[in-house]
C-alpha cells in the first residue's frame, strides 16, 4: 500500500488540507472558511475552536477525496499564520477581546492594537531587535503580550498557554506543547542560535513573568521543524480527523515559511541545484512574504531576521513582507461601486471576479504587452496597513492619484491593475534592499493565492525584472506541510532530500519588453516620490498641531 502525507495550512481566510504522495503530487484537497472578527479599527480576532473544527473537517474531506485508507496516512505537518492564541490553565479559550467573548481568543497576526507597545520596546534598543530587522513589529508577539498584560489583567492572570497558532494546532493534535523554532525565533524573540530566551529582554520590557517556571506559558521546549511530536496524533484528535492514533506529527511552521519549504529548493527545469543567493520565495496571500536564506546571518535594516534555522536547519532566513496585498486588492475592488454588478456577472459566467477584471483589462489594452501602460496616470502607494518592509513603519497609510468622477467597470479595472502594480513595486523595493546586503536575487519562486492570478504574476516579473518561477504544485504551503510530515515519519532524513524529491518548477514567467521595463522604472520613481510626499504632508500637519 502506498504511503501518503497530509499538509494542513491555516491562512487568514481559510483552513486547508492536502493529501500528497511521496513524489509531491496532491491526490486530495479540501478547505473550510474560518471566522474573523473586527471589533474595532486595528483589532482583528479569531477563535481557536472554530479554526480547529475547520482543520478537522478539511482533513476528513481531503482524505475522502483522495479515496485512500486512513492507515495509509503516515505523517502530518501543520502550518498557520503567526497569530497569538490564548488559553487558560486547562487549555480552554480565554478572551483577548474588548467584546469579552471567550471564543475570541486569537489576536490575528495583522492586528495592530499593540503599536504603542512596539514603540516602547523599540525605544529600548535591546540586542534581540538586531534579529528582527532592527525594529520590532506590532504584528509580532511580545508587543501583543505587553498589550494584554496592560489592558486585560484578568486574561493575564488566568492564562496558562500563549501559543503561536501553528504550535496551538500541533498541541491540539498531539497534546505535546513543544514550540517550533520557526515561530519562536520569528515572532517571539527566541534566540535560536543560542538556544535560549533572552531574560534581560523580557525583564526590560516588563514581561519577566513569562519566563517563570522555565517559560512554561510561552515555550519550555523548542524544537526544529520535522522533529516528531509526542506519540503522534492522540486518540481524540485522530477521531476528530478520521485518522489513526499515533500517526506522526511534525513540529509546526508558519504558513509563509511552509510555502518557502514547498518552493525554494525546487530543482530547475534543467535539474540545476538551487542557488539560494539568487532566489527568493514570494508567498502572496492576504499578505506577501519574501523569504531568502543564507549560510551567514545578514543584518538588513527593515527586513525581518536574520532568523536562525527558521526554514532550513543552519540557514539564516531574511523575511521581507507586505502586510496587505491580497487584502488590499480585495479592499480596492470591493469598495468600488461596480463591484456587486461585476461579481454577479462573473458568477453567471462561472468566473471569479479576478478573471472578469483581467478579461476587461485585456480588452482595454488590445495586446497583452499593453496592459501595464493602462495606468500611466494612476498611481498607488500601497501602505494601507502600514509598511512591513523595508520601511518598517506600521503607521503609514495609502495614497491614490489619478482619480476621476467615474464609476464604470473600466475604472474599477484600472484601480485593480494599479493596485497590483503598486504591490509589485513594493516587492521590487524589498528585493533591492536585500540585494544591497549580499543577495543577488533575480529569481522569484512564487506561490500563494495571488499567484492564481496571471496579471499579478506578470506584473511582478515586469516590475522587478526577475523571472517568476511557479511551482508544479501550486498549493506550496500544503506541500511544505506534507514534507514536514515525511521528515517526522522518518521517510526522508533531511528537508533538502524531501524538497528535491517532492517539489518541481512548473512554469516560468519573464518580464515582457524593454519598453515595459522603462515604464516601470518611471513608475518606481513615482512610488518613491509618493512616499516622500506622504511624509511631507505628515510633517506639515504635525507642525500645525
Ligand atoms: N482564483 C483567484 N484568482 C486571483 N486571485 C486570487 C484567487 N484566489 C485568491 N486570490 C487572491 O489571493 C488572496 C488570498 O490568498 P490565500 O493564499 O488564499 O490566502 P490566505 O493564505 O491568506 O488565507 C486573495 O485575497 C486574492 O487576492
Ligand atoms: O507574518 C506572516 C509570516 O511571517 C504572514 O504574513 C502571516 O502569517 C499571514 O499569512 P497569509 O497572508 O498567508 O494569511
């Protein structure tokens, strides 16, 4: 009987499961939407019970679709967004919400309630900040924990576990509360290269209580991805998922990092070995992550990391990112007056809204090479949810120019295109910053929901000048999760072995024409000038305040 491995991926909008064979081919897949609450501006919350239920249902459906016997499933890997889960001492959900509802027990990664706590931490210039790009983000966990301590004393007093969402999932699956090196290094300031929490940091920021009893609330044991947890799936979790108790479960990983595992090491069409200095993994979902790895730590201001062994053992990860990309595209189109009509039309024709907009753009441009030029006079600064990299400023906001008194579908299509182009220019900015610090990136290994969109992919190639390599398996996060399952089950000894056996490059998209390159050089100049102008307006208004 053939063996299969399951990857579970919890993104911001849904929980997904995929069943893979040892060649990395997906034979079954399912997904479930998850709830999201926005009780006030900058607050974004979820429920761990709701997410766990969605995960179990997705796994069951994926195994049914694969039409295999659960005994053939030999290993699982979980990845998820880096959201903060809070449970009481018995492991029950504990509210983190002004609503007081216990089911709202997750502060989602994109939540910006802890901006002032992050500012306070940054003012201390502690050495751990050197390992997060020089500036801690309110999207990381220690500012959020500080917010909880200051604003929700009851929750603080009753909390038994603070988990990164990926570690919550493996704890729920195995009853083993070992944390992953990926989450703790990337989001919790764990000093992976020294294998310890930095007590002076927690003392200085006022969270020293979290290190009591061997840091039991935030992570007593930290292990690398691929190591097996506990005794595998517990009886309870196995019956919830329709699997066999004892099935191997790997230490978890963050979603974008799983996408990196699923793509970065893929051998080229010619079978070339991956050159990590020239490659970056781009995981374009609700947000975009830009992941590059190197043997030596590279300290790059405004780019998260260097993170020790956060994707591959003994490699250092530099993680650029944009906090709102898919979320921004969706926001721009959904707030246009034509959205509902166009969506209804698209649905009748069996298309997505993105396909409808892409068709309209192709019609407006005449030739595919002319699409990029449609927005000559429309420019967007895409910082609607701050800038994660390389400006590392969560307080920045967005700007649009070139607006008209128009409410046509064509007008909506232009705003949509200008948004994609602005996001692609943000990626160019991140790559340029990384290339100034030792990388020589000219190749993007692209995955995530955004890469289902051919215009998103083409405009990223055009704006950056890089080749976009799309993996044969588009569900790279699920594949990364399944790879972890193979290593935990002992089928592969190392990730490089699993990566070369299970991931391959499918399609390559290159920049279109030299004329488009010059056009984008000018748009990139506008992009920077819009930022300068934005800062100028801020200063003017502050002077008057
Ligand atoms: N079929 C599609 N065509 C074009 N874009 C898509 C499609 N599906 C999803 N997207 C884009 O991908 C984003 C979601 O990415 P996804 O990886 O599914 O999300 P997450 O992991 O954050 O839950 C959406 O916001 C949307 O912009
Ligand atoms: O912070 C992150 C990775 O370090 C991600 O942005 C976060 O996990 C959200 O992922 P997605 O956009 O796929 O929902």
